[in-house]
């Protein structure tokens, strides 16, 4: 799911290298790339969220045996495809929530890149996963690193998780210096080539805030057990500290194909596409505290994590709307953090126990941002 995106394309590379059968693909509207993927991977099903684009794809691939479906129903059909063992959720945004819940209910293991889903609907997703006893395997590099470091140690020995952050393109900058930055500058990530939304999230440090909440759900840790450190080199993908103060880290070159592959082969490890890390050539590894006064999105996320309930869904929804506005040059860069924080303050405290409540908080936060932009 999200096969035409940055993670989606790399997942298909890994699947091809490992000789895995791809039985369903899903995307929003990029039918040009979907057509190529259908021809290369011959899936049984292709889900295209946008109805017009779905019609277009149907015509383009009329000579194949791939069935084309559309809308949220189509996404859920792809996420629960009969012969699939595992679904890779790499769509962007909280549109991935319903298909993830559907996949878990259908007994599919889930490799999750789509962090917004866990941020907004963590309680529901974790319940669904537990209920059906399916695996939820992180693809996000930090969470994959933590997941890898936790193998073989009882969970009760975990003292804290330490998420590393590259700091993005604006590390060390003051609010004054950030006043006039453009979408082009914000999209220039120093170490990773990613989709637009996650690239902006990296520039605002929203990404690390979302990841703190994602870690909270995946590893069952409260805010006090999540530390965030800026690590400019992006070689230590994250760390865990145990009760005895031992710290374990996972290192590797910055290449998402490694965590993607691990999610597909877990608990096994096999040779893959990513390169060896030459420790003698990579220079010193540095770590520093993040600046939450400049990067308000991170501050908003940590507050939302502390509050719990619908607060995470609100900051996530507000951010999706604010990033959309920034990319369309409707608001300046710093306004993203201000709007996310204001939307959080406007969100009343309430539990996130139903899908309707989560979707409502998400919609309210988006509306708040569009209204106050
Ligand atoms: P991209 O923007 O590159 O790709 C997004 C994908 O989602 C595209 O295939 C897009 O389809 C699809 N999509 C968007 N909306 C819908 C929808 N309504 N229905 C179906 N498909 C949809 O994003 P990334 O690959 O960079 O990121 C995907 C997720 O992974 C995000 O949650 C991100 O935070 C996370 N992530 C990404 C990393 C990276 O290195 N890129 C690293 C760690 C996590 P279309 O092309 O048709 O628009
Ligand atoms: Mg990450």
C-alpha cells in the first residue's frame, strides 16, 4: 500500500530481490507508475483510491489479469487480500488507519511505515493486533532499530528507548532564520530521499514527535521512557537502554531497504540490497539534545503524547493540513508549528477508544488549521 511512493518503490525492489510474490498494490492516483508496477509484478489486485484514476488504470491494463478497485473499500480489499501473508502499509497520512485495522482483523501480519496511522489510532491498532495475534513490524528506521535491539531481551528489562533524529535541513537555525524558508529548502533533507510530507515533517521535527508517539505504542513506553537525540550522521538508527544501563544500538548506512527487508524476513536475516557500513570511514558520531523551543511541532507532539486520548490524532491531523498549506505556499514555515500547537490546545481531552471519535478529532483539527491559517 503506497506502492508508488518512496517506501513503496523500495519495498518492491526488496520484494523483487528476495523473490517474494506481490499479490496486491495500492496507491492514490499515480496510474503511470502503477501501470508499470502491474506489468512488472503481475498482482491479482490494484487499488487506486481516486475513482477517476482507477478508471484510467483499468483502460491502461485491460490486457492483464489484474483487477482494479477504488476508494477506501478498494484499499481495504488490497489490505486483506486473500492470499497475502503480510501487508506493507506505506501510504502517507492517517488514511492508512482503516486498511490497517482491516488487515489486522483479517489476520494479516503488518509491516508499518505509515506512522500517522499509529499516532492517530494507536489504541485501536494495538488492540486489533493483539486480538488476532498478528505481527506488527516497524519499517520506520528508528523503530526498526529499536525492534532489532529488543530481540532476545525480556521487555521488562527495557528502561528507555532513544530515538535518533538527523535534525533535518534546519538543524541549529533560530526562529528568525527560519522565517522565510521555502518549500524547496525544506524539502532538501541532508541524509534521506523521502516523500514530500515526511521531508517537511523532518524539517519541522514533527517527524520525531510522531515517532515518539509511534514508539509509545509499538514498545508500550510512556513519554518519560522516550529520549530524543539529534544525531546528524544518521548512522545510529536508534538505541535502547536496559535496566542494567547497557545501551544497544543498530547501525547501518542510511538506506530504508534494510529496515524494509527486515520487516519482510523477520525474524530471519538474509543478504540484501543495502551496502556495508565502513566504520573506519564514517567519522565521529555525535549526539545532542533537540531544540523544542524553535521546533514547536516537536513540543506539540510531546505534549500530545503526555495528554494521550485524542490529542495525538489532533496534532497529526493539524500537521497534515498545515504541511499541505505550506507546500502550496499559503503559510510560512514557522506557521506549521504554531497551528499544530494551537489545534492541540483547541482539542478537548477525551479517550481515543472508537474510530469515529478519532476521525472526528482528526477532521476538527484539520478544519481548525484551514480556518486559522
Ligand atoms: P510518498 O509521498 O513518497 O508516497 C506516498 C504513497 O502513498 C504513494 O504511493 C501515494 O500514492 C500513496 N497514497 C497517498 N494517499 C493515498 C490514499 N488516499 N490512498 C492510497 N494511497 C495513497 O511517501 P513516503 O513513501 O515517503 O512515506 C510513506 C509513509 O512512510 C509515511 O507515513 C512516512 O512518514 C513513512 N516513512 C517514510 C520514510 C521514507 O524514507 N520515505 C521513512 C520512514 C517512514 P500516489 O503516488 O498515487 O499519490
Ligand atoms: Mg523515521
